[in-house]
């Protein structure tokens, strides 16, 4: 299965007392990075939520947005630090007078100042936490579904590019023996011309065999074919294997480069250029895979 690293999921869970909405966005990342934008009074849930997200989403740059609406005011009691709020109000009014601006201080500004509503004084409600966790887990599931849909498009693209490389490789398999025969023929003609000048004909034959062996690309062809099969197996596995696909694409590149450097044949080198182009696009896509 191919899962995209990017995705979006949202869920809302409600009871008679609370309504919780959680949104999750995921972007590419080598590791799992979780950032949360929570209402201040819900910061106490951060570690628990991080553990849930880590278990469900594995990797990616995850952004969590949460909105909690208290439907029943009796379920939430706030201990406002009135003395601190009064000090803030006085200080802000003094500052306004010194700057010559309006002295009006809004209640919203005061309530958002540090420690006016101490978060540790808000008691945890099991019902509230259950809704927060449920909404988070459901948003994770929705994000995973989104990743699956994007992953299908990614996989189709990978399949097309891998098929092109395999087709080029099959053509190279056909060209390789003919290429060796042509090289051998040219070398034999050259040998005939210089054979009388060589003191040890058997040594010349050994050198020719060594030269032809250096141009042999059969091993690279076999290894690249094996890499392509493994590439297909990883894509079809039950889990998403983005990192392994990235590592494997590097190995594929080594074999393609070696075939190109040893081929000494215009048609094979043209096919190598096509394979390199497709492989670069595969490498770009594998960076988007979970």
C-alpha cells in the first residue's frame, strides 16, 4: 500500500455538555513532528494527544487545531485571578495615558493575559477528555483515508515510471549480446592488423578477453531487474514503505549509471538517459510517501 505523507482529516464529537472539533493537517517530513494549537485551558491534554497521534500517524509534519465549545456552563468553573486582572487593567490604562491613546481595555484582552485564568485550576472532566480523544482519533482516521486516496495517485505514477524503466531494460537485454559481438568483431579486425607485430599472441588474446569482460553489463542488468521486482513488491506490501523505496531508488540509480558508463553503445545510452529521467521523477515521488 502506498500512503501519501500529506493529508487532511477532521472530526467533531459532542455530548449534552461539550462539542469538540479537531482538525489535522499533514505535510512531508523525514520524522514525526507534531505541533498543536490548543485553547489554553486544554494544554493539559497535550502529552496524551501527542501519544495518540504518534501511534496512529507514524511520520509527517502534523498540525492539530482544536476547538472546544462548552454547551453546559455548569460543567466548567473558572477561578479568575481578580487581583492580577486588576493589576493588568491598571497597568494598561497607565500605559495608554502615557502614550496618549485610548484608555479602554477590553475584557477579551485581559482574559488572555498570562495567569488571569490559571489553567491548572480548571479541573479535568472525564467526559470532556473522552470527547477530545475520540475526536482526535477519528480525525487521525480521516487523515489516513486522505493519505490513502493521495497514495493511489502516487502509486499510479510510480507504476508508469517503473514500467518505462523495465521496458528500457528489456530492450537493453536484447541489445547487449549484439553489442558485444560488434565489439569483438572490431577488435578481431584490429588484431589481424597488428598480430605480426606482437611477440606473444596468447597475451594479446588475454588482454582482449579482459577488455570485453570490462564492457559486460549482464550483472548490472540482472541486479537492476531484481531491484525493479523488489520495488513492485514494496509498493504492493500491506504497509507503506516510503523510506525503503527511497533507499532502493538510490540502488537502482547506481546500476543504471554503471550500465551507461560501460555500454559504449549509442542506442543503450539513449535508453539509459530515459531510465535516468524516469528514476529522478520516482525519487521525487518517493519523498512524498509515508
